[in-house]
């Protein structure tokens, strides 16, 4: 894994730069002490670390604009950071750049019950939005497993999803407007409280752009009324392939569950040991299907799902009988990542998306890869939309195991593309998948994407080294191509 070469001239001006930033964000708004910088040296992709030159913690949009304007003028790179929960290295710092931390932007600004939307700052947690509107029977639909910690600004950057995205969509489907600041310090607004905007879909362009185009300082999201009824079904299968077939059969029957998730045996056992919610331990795959809506409709659909599951060889089936039990079913799935941390010293959490019909084939191929690399894998899936999260188990204290885990992960992602899928569903490209982009996109595709980046950030100062396998100066893109295999970045220090 490689990143841009540090600019020695910028590092030589570190004291001058830090002093200038402290004039913009006074008090405790700038962190420059070596020990105090350590918490910012990595995000949730903890295999890679780099201490930044400084961390800046602004408190309002004017400070963000002033910081970016100054950094643009003097040529300092900027890495935006939310809660640091990125699993693709999206918030990995640079030695010659600052981290712009948005954690102090943590207020719910307003709630419009009539238009069913909430205006919040980017540092508000995903779950915090639901907590702010729950007393009126509303909620915010996208619910990534890290929702207790991840922030809405980071969700916008990565276009995050969650266990209910099959029916209710990703962040982009629930986003109405944003305020953001360009690298030049210009404050812009896209969208608002209305569902659609005229002209180019710039809001869609910014969503999922991983901090490469601007820094979000305010977000307007739509909120939904809670369904009248929601019930979850736990279905056990003798093999992951049978579980995958059941997923395809449910969708083929025209049923769109509120959520449909799958776990294999290692993930089931880890989750049950972690939360003790009564998952069956004698099955190879566990499917969680949630139906929501009017009570009569939910009762009918549960019967249909049960019939389909039986036809697909299910060996166990349990329906939630209370709201507490429904939440318990989901608690195990949402705790799968920390649960797996108890059974392996380290793991890499992958993120790829495939056509649903390819799920049985991909599961079978991953089993073969696991044997080939001699590394275990625990699988959890947003099964309804084909978003896979294989957790590759390894021990970083054993020489060569991290490299094997990375090669295993790369092969999984290449397989996703091979069967008609894509490299990422919601974790983003970051540095983790950057050098794999050539397996999904042509040289022309990548050059065109970089032209979009240049339109927003001509000097390439916002989050450089992420997403693109090779960086070019904007002036060069009219006459240069992205060359496969040529990645002029030095190594990132491994942990």
C-alpha cells in the first residue's frame, strides 16, 4: 500500500503552518504534540498508520473555510475525518498534511416534521439522528453496523448503507441537501428540504466521493415514520449455498424485506458467544429476514417467506414474537464485527458487491481461497442487495500473514468484479481498494474520474492518495493515461 511522497518543503514549514492554523482555530483547536497526534494516525483499517503533521478541530463553517483557504494558498494537503470508522483507510493521514477533524460539528440544527426532514451537523452520529426524532415516531433509515459511532458526514462521504438498505436505500437515497466547503474555501449548498433538484445531480456526485471533492459542514436528511409492524425471522440452512438460493428465491417472488442478512457458521458462533441471543449453532448459514408494514401484510409475508425457506431446504425457522426479540435478532448481526475480534487476533473486513444470483458461486470460491491461503474467513452479508463483508482472519504477529490476508482479500474483490459486481458496496475505495480499481475500470474511465476531481480540487490537496491508482496533475489529464501497475507512492507504515 503506497501514498504520495511527502513534500519536504511543507514539512520544513511545520511550525509556521501550525502557528497560522492556531490563529484561525484558537484555544485547543489545533493538535501538534507528537503523543496527542497518535489517536489520529489510523482509522478502522488499523493495519496502516501514519502520524499527521497536525490535527485541526474547527467549530463552525467559517473556520473550516478559513482553514481550507489557507491550506490551498500555501499548498498543504488536507485529510477530512469524521469518527474514524472508515474500513478502507479513507481517513488515513499524510505525513505532510493536516487532518481536519469534524467531531465538534455535533448538533442537530432543526427538525421539520411537516416536510419530514432533519438538518444536522456532520459530526452527529447516525444513531443520534434516530434518537432525536424517535419521540415522534420517526427514524433515519440507513443503519450501518457502526451506527452508534459513525457520523452522518462520514456516511455521506462513503454512501453508507446498513441492514435495512435493501428496502429503504443507502445514504444517497435518504439525503436531501448538504452544505460543503471547497478546497479554495468557498461555501456551497446543494439541494435542500425538497426531494429533487433541477440541473446536474451534484448532490449525487458529492455523495460517496470519499472527501476528495469538498468538506461537508451540514447535512439535510429525510426521516421516515416507523412501520406499523416489524417482525424478523431467523432461518437456518445446512449450507451457505442453500441460504444464498433462498435469498434469490425470496426476491424472485416479488418480496422486498425491510432487511435480509446472512451469516455463516464462524460468524454465527462468534456473534452468539458475544451477545447470547439464541442463534442456532447447528446450522451452516443463518438468514435474518425482516418484514415490515401493516400487520396483515407482515403476517402474510412471513407465511410466504416460511414456505420459500422450506422449499429451499431450511432446517430451522423462528419468528420474533416481540419488539425486544426482533431487536435481539439484529443485535447479533450488528455485533458480528466486534464478535469476530474475540476469535482472531486480527481480521480484514472486506466489502464487495455481487449480483444476488452469484452468491452461491462466490461463497464456494471463497471457501477454496480460504484453503489456498490457509486463513479462516467469517462471512456476513447484506444478502438482499449482494453486499458481501468477508472477515479474513489472521495474526499480524506471524510474519507474512498480513500480506496473505491482503492477497486473499484482493482475490475476493477481483472475483466480485468477475461475476458482474463491483469493488465496494459501502466502505469505499480509500487506500484498501485503490490499486484494484484497474480491475473494474478502464484507463479512460479512471482518467475521466480524475477530471471530476480536478474540477473541484485542481491542486489535488484534498485527501490525495485515495481512490486512484495513479495521480496526475490536472493539466496532464488531457494528454496522459493511467498506466496499469505504475503506482508512484511510497509505502505506508504498517502496524
